[in-house]
């Protein structure tokens, strides 16, 4: 998500759907007096996080309960806090004076344009202190950190199972509700997950490629593959190097180039001395020394810790052009 929260003081045209948050202002008639500076006596029973204000704890609990009491009167979408609602309501505003020079997309706030431009520049200012992986947004870094801490703040109210991401909880809840929103266009069967529908689609007609290029006779199984291919015709190269201004059509090509352009040192394994072009590749390699079970691709040698990731990776080699050169952006 590109837009980061920066709540203003504009009136909120929405109200808590269940009355939560009304009359509970900080130190204003809600019984929420401030604690001594530096103390956080109000502790969440679910995750142990502490807060200086009782009202802050009440708002935090909604992360675990899934409650979204602030509802937009224009579109009906609900939010955890009034600040999130204010931010959302700006999307309904007619005026979006801030335009991206690279793609033309418009924004109501200069800050949101600044965050969006990282898509084109490849900037990733948020660095994980554990594995050194970088991210373009603070929200994605926060989400990534849960892979290291094991935190799972989202709990299913039906069975108690916990998840690190809200969208994973939403998908899981379909087990209890029976919802199957994804429908196969070949056989008509419905699925709870989009990926399940894709698998079924490929089983029914594994050679079907519904996404055709209007410029040539190429066709693809996935829309994102078609969009990537069409950049060859349009010449679009939205990712540029801040050092030499060279441009690329794909982010991964830019990242590969930047390591050579800046002279960034490769990642070296402390056990065997092998070097790698990224920390993720080094970490994947280190699983061998840790004695953990891995799955190795017979085509390119890539290793996966989990079988489902391994199966997903193998599909790369089933496409017509599975091999990609990051330097010249040609496929073979």
C-alpha cells in the first residue's frame, strides 16, 4: 500500500458503527488520565504491548478483535481509528493537485506522492535490522518483522488460530463461513483462495493462455506476465538508477544494476565462503549448513525451505521464456 498514515485535523464525516470511541477523549471526560511520563501501565492481554493512555489500549485491541468502528458515510468502508478514516476520506476528494511525473497518477497530498515515487526510483529506505532486507514502506517493514519475532496479532474468533497478517486471517475465516469468492472460468467451480482457482484452471486446461498481447502473437497465463512483456513494445522504463540515471523496465533489473554501479559488496557465507548477490540468497544458502530440509530445483539450482514455495518456483520454468537476463532484460 503506497499511502502512509498522516492523519490531519479535518472533521471526520463518519461515526463509530457501534459507538466505540465516543466520549472517551484523552483526559476529557473519558476517565483516561495520563500516567507519569515514561510509564506504560495499560498492557494488552493479547500481546503484552504497553500504552501510556487507556484509550490508546482500547484502540489497539481492535487489531486483535478485528473491530472497525469508524465507518465512511460515502462508501461504507470501516476503519480502526478516526485518523485512518480521515486519511481514507481524502480519496473521495475531487482535488488531487500532486501528479507523478513518471506515470501521471495523481494524489491529494504531497506526502503520498513522495511515497508513491519509490515505485519508480526503487528507493527502499526501511531496513530490517535482523536480515538487512529493505522495504519501500514502513508498513511492509513492520509486517516483515513478524517473520522474525513470530508475532501473530490477528486471531480467528471461531477457532482461535492466529495469523501474522490480517489478509491471511480473512482468507482463513472462509473455512468457517464457507465463502468461495473465486470462480474458475473453465469449469465454473468456486474456490476460497485465488491460488486454488488458478491450480484448478491449469489442471483443466494447462496450455490455456488467456492474456494475449495486442502488438504481437505472444500470450500468457497471467496478466502480470503480459504487462511485463508489453513494456518491451512501449519502451516504458519506470525504474531509474540514482547514480547514473540508467533506466529499467523491471525493479529487479534496477536492483541488480545498482549493485554493480555502486560497487556494493556481495554477501559472503561465513561457513564456506560462497558469495551471493543478495541477503535473501545468502539466507537460503545457509539452510544447507543449518541441516534444515531443502528442496533444490534441478533446472537452476535454487533451493526452497518449503515444498509449496518450491512448487511455485518450478512454474517459472514452465513458461515459454523461463530464463531472464537482468543486465540486458532479454528473455530466453
